[in-house]
């Protein structure tokens, strides 16, 4: 076989293994928006929440009556972007219960509620001077301590 035939074979195998289907990664509870509509404030209790939605994804450390349910769906964008994923769904249901376990507040956050955080481009400078003599002494000591043991 010639070199060109090998190249054609490799390209053929690569194309056959590529899938046209987009890969989706689900994390958390599916169909959270539909389940959000089924629970009612001042009527549903802890048992209803567990039966309808399931156990919470997370419970607040500071307030044990605040439960969080998470749903996230990420899909591949395209073959050209080499597997970069895009968030299609990002829902968070925050549920607050009273001391008797009755639902008193529910809030659904979705992809539109996400904040775009802009980071500062300023670089902080150090206020101390790098003492060349002392830093050299300490660096050489550190190198001697970390060096492998030699024949002694």
C-alpha cells in the first residue's frame, strides 16, 4: 500500500467514528421547571418535596430549612470548536421551609439570572524589596536541603 492509501484509510476511519449527534451532559435533577410548578407555597411539606422532586442536591449549612435543587445541561457546540461545551440549561431551585416543614418560599433561578463577572486587569505590585543577598542565601540553603542524599 502506498502512503496516500494509508492517509485515505486514516481519514476514512476518522470520519466514520465521528458522530453527528451532540453529546449532552446532565447534572442534577431533570425537568426542574415542571416540578417547580407542582409544589405550592403554604401547602407542600418536606415529604411532598421529596416525593415530587427528590432529595435536595444541597442543604444550607447555616439554615437547615433551606434546600437547593440543581439542574445543568451542557452540550457540545460543534466539531469545529473541538468539543467545547455550552451550557443550555442552568436551573437552581431554592426552597425555604418553616420550622414545621411547610414550604414558605420557592425561587427558581435560570440561565438568564446568571451574572457575567468581569475581572479586573490591574496587577498588584509587591511593596517589599527583594533583598538579593538574603534571598540568595536562603535559596541555596533550600536547594541543599531538597537535594537528593549523596554518598555520606
